[in-house]
């Protein structure tokens, strides 16, 4: 099949590589978000998907909006049979959805209808799910509500962050997406409507959502930090400045006041509503990521000082 692939971040790269290497399909172009500022100096860089496509000699389309007439004209001229989508990051109007004869097939990182929305992996970790997965489905105007082609499942491990879990899902999901496109081309795969029950929504987790509430139980603190690692990064305040906090270890039987910091030569403990947690890595505002012990030796927290 002739494919126009839509995606933007690194998460989409395993799928794009798989389809580029597929003997059954031809990626004739990719659609991605416009180049954006990133890194030190805020230089403008192409998206990871754009960079891989350019390296492979594939045409790159960067419409500011997917409804732009010039983009729609080019998409029609490419005559794609299908448009696979992985984390494109923008809404697609019906005028775009109508172009390919097999529609747009999205790889979404949850077991639909659970966790429709922008942050399914983060919400699965935050809410303590034991199992998640990836789903291929036909894109429709309603948010992640189209009929399903296939599913893979993945256990959420005790130490998983959204980054480590998404890395595994992006690889297993790439295989699912390729198999889905094969089945659609063969006519052997039919999309089935999603169940009406079990719908949950996973809105984007912003910086304010990532603030740690030390008055919550230790399990909640642990889940929030892992869900927000690496992005947007869980954080708290110390002496009026923000400190990003990496994954923690639960310390059973050690009780401190919520937010209270106890630093020893080997550990830094912080109180929650239940047991304390041991800090791993932290990143003070404007500084590099460092071990909690190094941070504590630098700031020397005094008795009864707290994270706020």
C-alpha cells in the first residue's frame, strides 16, 4: 500500500522504521508538526519523525494545521491508500480523514476504550493499572472512539515510568501497526466497534498537575512521580525554589510528617501521609540532575525543613 505516515515525537520512530523497511508498503511522505525550538539556545529543530524521513529521502509535510488547503491538495495528489498515525499531536479534520481509501489508522497507547486522550500511559501509571497496551483503530472525528483493528497488552512493572513503559509500547505497537496494515491490505482484518462501557479519559498532564502533594499516601506520591517522568517532570518546592524529583523508593515502617526531609550520609527520606519515601535523583531549579545525597550535602536541610 501507498502510505502517508503521520507522527511527531521519538515514540513514533519504531513504527515509521518498521513501515519504511516493510516489503509490502511504501511510505511516500510523512506528516509531522512544524519545526520547533528545543534544547539550549532554543534553536529550531525538525521533529524526530521529520529527521528520520529526511534521512530516508522521504517527503516531509509540515502543515501548521491539517485543514490547510495546500496540505490537503498535496495529500490528495499523493494518493495514499492509508495514513497510519502515531502521536501526530494535532486534530485531523474530516476533509483530511476522507482522503485515503482505507482511512487513517491510529496506534494509541492504551487498551481502548480505556484512557482515550493525550496522556494514556501517564494516566495508566497514575491510577495504578496493572496492565496496559496499544490499540490500532480507525480514526473518526470523536476522540479515540473509532472501531478497533487489534490490541497488544503490556504489564506495568513496579518501577516503570511513563518513559520506560512508552518505550516498550512503541516497539510492540510498531509490530501491531504493521500487522494491522497487512490485514487491511489483504482484506482479512475488519475493525470492530469499541465497547460502550469502560470509557476513561486521559487528558494531558501539565506542569501544575505534576506538583507533588506530600500529604497524599506514599503510593500516590510514587505513582505521580513515575507518571510524570520524564515529562513534564514531578516537582516540589524547597526554600521557595522548584526542585524536580525523580522516581522514589517506598520505605515501609518509616513515618515522617508530610514533606519533612531527613538526610543521612546515605539516604534522603521525605514524609508522606503514610510511610516515608527515599529520594533517588533530583534537579534543583537551574541546575543539573544529581543524586539526592549530593543535593542534600549542598543545601544541608535543617531539622524539620519540608518540601512544600
